[in-house]
C-alpha cells in the first residue's frame, strides 16, 4: 500500500524529492529509490526530522516499536501522523506518540493499488484544518476520500469498501 501511495502522490504532482521512505528491507528501500527517485533512510528517527507528515504504513505488529522510535521528534516538531495500519486505534497511537499529537487514522482499499481506491478517514481532536486538508490530499492521490465522524465507523467502512471490490472481481 505504501508504494501505491507514493506512486499516487508522484502522479498527483508531488516531487519525489519531497517524499521520504523508510523500510527495514534495504533491498526494497533501494528499489523504491531507484524506481521512484524518492529519498530513503533506514533510520526512522532521522527521517522524521525531514518531513511534515509521517505516514505509518507498516504491519500492525511492529507499529508500537516504530512509534516509540519517532515519538519525541513527532511531539517536538508537531508533525501530522497518518496511520494506515489496520486495527490500531487512535488511542493506542496517542499512548505511544503523545496525547497531543495530530493523528488521522484511515484504511485505503485494494483498488488504491491502481489509484482508484476509496479511503475513509478519521481525525482526532488535535488536528488543524490545514492538517486535515493535507491528510485528505495525500489519500486522494490513490482515489476517493470520505471523513467519518466516529472512529468506530472506520471498521464498517473498511469491511464494505475493502471486501466489496474483492466480491466484484470474484
């Protein structure tokens, strides 16, 4: 999903030099740099010093560890955090990153892989209108976006928008 999002951002007009990527798989990281000409770093804390938005596009089981690595920088620099990690709530993210951090939780669906996805988003109370617009613009790079009023609605939207395309293709 991260590669699709990066490709969508570039296709939407974001310069590859504005995008930073980190991954524990050095071969995959270098392939992204070679293919998409984005900046890469194996150091999450150093990367968070270079960006205005941190998109957490990692497996849920490693999110806590990564969040703790970058929490101090996120709090100090007041960065926007966008999480596409399935099942990790905003309250968990706030516990790891800080209660005052601006967090958007969302889940793009599989058609985002071909830039025709649908993403529901939910923001916590710490987010500014500018950050909300920024998060929406990032996710709009891979398809339609919709804000939900309650974080619990993300589960229902994800079930329908995530499974719907699969049923269609089946």
